[in-house]
C-alpha cells in the first residue's frame, strides 16, 4: 500500500500528462473538445480513473468515449514515460457528470427563487386574520379592575391543608 498523499500527487501528475497527450500525441478529431477534469489513483497505484467532460450532444459524447477507448494504449504509454512508478497504472475513462448536475442544481435554484418571489408578493398584500396586536399590552385602561368583581367569600377561604371551622354552632 502506498501513501494516500503519494497517490493524490500521482493522480494530479497523470491528469496533466493525459491532458497534454490528448493535445499533442493523439490526432483523433473526436478528442478535440475533451477537457480532463480529475484523476484518481487507487492506493496501490495500479489503476487510474480519469474524469473528462465533452461539450456537445450525446452523439459527440459517445464519439469521444469511443475515441478515448481507442487511444487508451497511447495515453498509457505516455503516462509510463512521464511518471516514475514501478508499474504503469491502467487507465479508465469516465464521463464527468458535474456539469450536468450543476445545470440541474441551477435550474432548481431558479425555480426556488421564483417561488420565493411569489410568496413574498402574497405576503405583501396579506392582512392579519385576527386583531393586529393579539397580545395584552400595558395600557392603563386594562388595569382598571372593579372591586365588584371579587366576592367577599373568596377572601374568607382557609389556607390549603387546614380544615375549615364550622361557624354555625
């Protein structure tokens, strides 16, 4: 097992080597619009996965995948010349889905922003269902309590826990 930091450095070097080789060595017209976005190497340094993007429709992307499979041997040979490892790693090319996912995410954000604007417009014209201020306030008008509201019997109650004395003897 190699050090994960060494594998990360090797992956970055492979990414650069493959991108340069696609521009210089490989003369396939199907590979002209390819951008190498990332590379990852297993910890044993035996396999490298290279992520790429191609702008265009599905037919262009399918042609690019076929072109990469055909050029895999030349690209591996170029990696072997430019990377100092005992065994040259095998190459696997995977179409990167980040641009597709990013466009989907942008569309979802646009939709959410549109809905937020609709809710804000509804909130601007909305009114309260009840009173504007349903809470008690400290107005002096509320503090006027009539003494007639209290019964005298309420003040004659015995404290809790003590039995009431019978006053009818």
